């Protein structure tokens, strides 16, 4: 059995015209954006947070803890390194501010919090506040 296809003469006409007059643009992938990926773990005493923040320097990180609210902010700065006679044609590297805020199930003892940043990974240890345990209320 033969395959039947619809013939459209305009496809051929416009295809031939376009070859002489138009240049196809280069196909660039969509712009990449900065992302802050987070893992949050909990044990009896503390919350442990691992955040991937590649390209951010330690001095450009800011961590705020207020009760059960945690905010992580970082900035990737564009480094000015241009050579004479050189121009950038295409760059996939992102620059700018990245931030993430979230609530934890219970309040955090901000005084005992510890942060470590190495190889683009931020490790936070946030101890739970004493007396912040949940209380079950009996229904009468």
C-alpha cells in the first residue's frame, strides 16, 4: 500500500524564496537562571539543611533565621575580564541574586546555629529551640 501525502505548493515556493533572502538564526538554548536547591532533614535535636549554591562566594552569602523562618540569599557577580579585541558571542553562565525562604515545623535556636560553605554547598545545622515541642491537646 502506498503512503498518501498532501501536496502544498506554497511550502516549496516559500522554502525556495527563504533560501535566498533569509538567514536562519542560531538556535540558543533558553536562558539559564540561578537556582538554589535545598534538602532539609530533621532529627530529635536539630534541622540539617544542605543547599547547592554554585558560583557564589562565601562573602556573598547571607543567612537569616527568625523563629521558624529561614532565608538564604546569595549573589553571583559578573567578573569583568575583557581582553582587547575580544567580544563575548554567547554565554550560558548566570549572574545575579538568588534567594530561598521557607518555614520549619518548629522554632530554631538561632544562637546555636552553625553554617559551613564548601565547594558550592552550604551546610546549616539549626538546633531546635527548647520547649518548642508540639503538644497534643485532648478533646473533651
